[in-house]
């Protein structure tokens, strides 16, 4: 019998993509897995119980966590995967739209962790896994607000990890590059489109479309999430894919001016 057979995992945004793959990977590893969707459809991941939850609503999060604890008495692993994208010039998005983005990508994570952490502290163990991105540690022209939400998630997660180690709870960040799937198609569009950014916006969409040809699969990201959930010696960061690993290394080793120049060349921006 798997050593995980008595453990419970909770995965947000589990109806498709990375969340679905992560939930199924945890289920295959022996966890009792609950996944969330804002609108469950019945097309559930294999071996996963799907529950309704909107991470932007405190009451919905509280109800979800209470139900999982009532059924199993424990939550050993929390995977915060639910998220939104937003592509376009930073100037093209209103503050209200950016608040909507952060309400899912950052505050949704905070709501989930605040709801789950008391039970983990009480039991003296737990793993919290937050889905970040390569743009959580490098600039992303025409994805400024999305990058900002992931930069914030990185700072929050690393700080939180220092706080909760005293309770034998650890926090990890999964940092993939481009991932195959429909994330870019479901991303928010700027709510104040400006003609000045039309060409750049089209170029960036083309850039990401080309990047999808060599993108990692959701299952690759799920493998990293499973490793973060089960490894005896947990790491804070798990880059996923060749590009994410290379960019992290270059950001750390290259002089700032050289990295800036290389980034602008990559995005076709004038020197």
C-alpha cells in the first residue's frame, strides 16, 4: 500500500490543464484527492472528487475546506493552481481589471492558505504548493500585470515558508515556462485597448504561439508538483522545462545590462 494512502490533497483549478494533471498525478500516487472548479461539469479527472469553489469568495473557500476536513479529517497537501492570464500593454488595463487578476492569482492563494493552514499547524505537518511561472522571476513585456501577480506570489510564498517551518509545514513554488494548453486563450484581454499597442500586442501573441511549439506539457508540471508534495527534502523552487531553468540561471549569472539587452532582443524591442 502506498505511503500516501492515508493522505489528502486539495488542488484548485483542477478541471483542466495543469490542475487536472496535478490532481490525477497525486491520485495515482495514492492520495485522496479533491479538486476544485468554479463550475463542475461532470468531466472529472480520474480518481479525483471535484467540488465547487470560487477562490475569490471567502465563504466559498471556507465551505470547501470545511467539507474536505469533514470527509477526511486532514489536508496534507494544498496545490494552488487556479489562475488567470492577462496579455497586453500595461497601460491598457484599468486598475479594476488588475484587481480582478490579483484577486485570483494572489488573494485567491492567500484565502486558500489561510483556510487550510490552521489544520496543518494543528497536525504538525503539511505541504503548500503554489503555481508560479518563469515570469515570476523575470520581466515580461506586455504581461506586466500577470508578471506582477507572480512576483508577488513568489515573495509571499518564500516569506511564508520561513514562518511556517516551525510547524513542520513547507511551501514550494512551481515555475514553468510556456505550457501547452488553453491558458493563453482563456486569458483576460485588456479592457482599454489602445491603437498604440496593437502591433506589439499582436507580436506578443505570435511570440507565445511560437513558444507553444516547444512548450512543456501539463503533465511535466504535474510531475514537479508531485515531487514537491512527496520528496523527503522539499525545495522552495521547482523550475519546469529547459527554458525556465536556463532563464533562471541567466538571470542569476548575467550582468543586469546584458540580461536587459538579451530580453529586449528576445521580444523584438528596440535597444
